[in-house]
C-alpha cells in the first residue's frame, strides 16, 4: 500500500518530536546516548539500503565521489562531527530543563543562520529577516525569564537552555558546511554524517567506558532511538521528498517542536506557562518567515511547474551542458535536493538558472525553453 507523501513527513516529524521522551528514559550520559544512536542508525541505514543513492554527472554515485573529492569529504566529516556534538548538547539540554524549553530554544538555530549568512555567503539581510531575528530574540527572552518555580530540584533551566542554544549553533554551522559540499544528495549526505558522528564519538566513549545497559527496558529505548527515530524516521522523510511540496515540508517541520512540547506536558508533566507558550510561538513564527524569505524577499509560490524529481534531473542536465565554468553556481544544487526543508535549494536553482540565461550559456533551444519556463515559475517564489 502506497503511503501519502504528506503523511510520511507528518509521521517523521512526530517521531522526531518524541525523541526527548526516550532520551530522558535512558539512564546513560548524553555522549554515550548520542554515540549509540548514531552507531545503530548508521549500521541500519547501510544494511537497510532504502535510502536512494545520488548521481553525479559522469560518476557512478554520490557516496563514491565523496571519497574522491577531498574537499567535500572534509566538509562532510566536519559536519558529521558537529552532528555528534549537536546531539550531545541537545541530550544534555533534556537533562537540565524541560522538553518544552529544550526543543523551543533549539529551534533558535535558523536565527543563527539568518544572522551569519550575510557575512559568509553575501546573502541580503532583508527587513523581514531583521524583524524575524528581533522577534525570535524576544521569544527566547520570554522563555528564559518566565520559568516556573516548582519544576523540581534536578532542573537547572539556565544551563539547559544554554545547552539547547549550543546545539542550535552547532546545527547552524552544519548548514553552513553543507553549502560547501558538492553533488551529494540529502539521503547520502545524512548517511555519511551519521556514520561520521559515530566514528568521532567512538574514541571518547571507549575512553570513558560508561556504557552500562542495566535492563531490557533501557536496551529497547536505545534500539528505538537508533532504529525507529533515526534510521526509519530519516528514510521515511527522504522517501517523501519527491511527493510533497516545499511549502508543505516547511510547515510540517514545525510538528517536531510542537509535538515535543505536547509530549513533555503529557509524559513528564512539564509546567509551561502562557509566557513560555507565547515565547515559543514567537521563535517558531519568526524562523518560518525569516527562512522562507530569500533575495528580494518575495512570497513563496505554492505551485511548481515541475515536481522535485523532474527539476533535479533538469538541473543535472543543464550542468552537464554548461560545464565547469558554472561550477560555483551549481555546486550546491547538483546531485539532487539536500536541504531540509528544500526551500533554499529552490532558491539556489533560481539564481543558477538566472545566471546561465543571462550569459546565454545554453545553445540548445529546447533545453533553453525548459530552463526559461521553470525560471518563470520560480520567479513567482523568489
């Protein structure tokens, strides 16, 4: 039975939102939990083989080319290391503050991206982005300064929020590194990053020697975290990418933090007041509007002329025609869409197509017409 793409994304996000429930029930240090999660998931993804391989023009597959391209390999290795540290920071946040606080503050990561993109990638800092950052900071302040007093002696909310912010900043750096990685699809990239995270954490875990699984319940939670939340959740998400509109994916991604808040209240009786709810909503709303605005800050179109797979194929075809002269414009978009959500990838496609049409780099009239027609639709968005 074929499962609807929207339902797949919703289920994946709901799974991601419940991660904290299981982490809080695993009586191990955060580093060991992060290692077990990444190790189990990477082994499962390699054996499972359900995640599609990417194709690079003139090459056999994306993973093979990563090892041949030293620059991409180093960026992927670094981003994998950051993924491991990111998980350690987030799991530490779960230990010191509520699920609600940790997940809502962690979603501050897009704000870091908005703030530093103008300096690292010369992206325009529009008025809407500035307003979004200010609103998000206001939301963060509302969460920080309105903590309930009766949450138990084990919590240190300020420290927990600091860990969540650290995790968010690690994720932002990962996004910056991902922009430097060429011709590797999202599924292949994620598989390599999870494996790299496990390898980076392995020596520390061996040195610390603190993995002590004391009962079957703990073992089941660890297996669910690695197999269901990570391997299955990511496979489910990527299998739906070609069937779901970019805007829907962006909207559905907010199921993750919202469901985490609900789980925290239902399972752990997290005390959350009106100020925290408003602060969390401010962060989520600001990151949504801040991240969906690009270049001229135009509104996103809900309709695309091509579906995602067709556009990916067109991008690879065009790059094969225009050649290495335009490698800078195409480096982040060939080999398939690898952004979560894919809004940013569409924006990069728009800029690349605009550049090659301006330079009259395509001589084949039929291909030129395809690019021109797609650019017309993308221009409604960007």
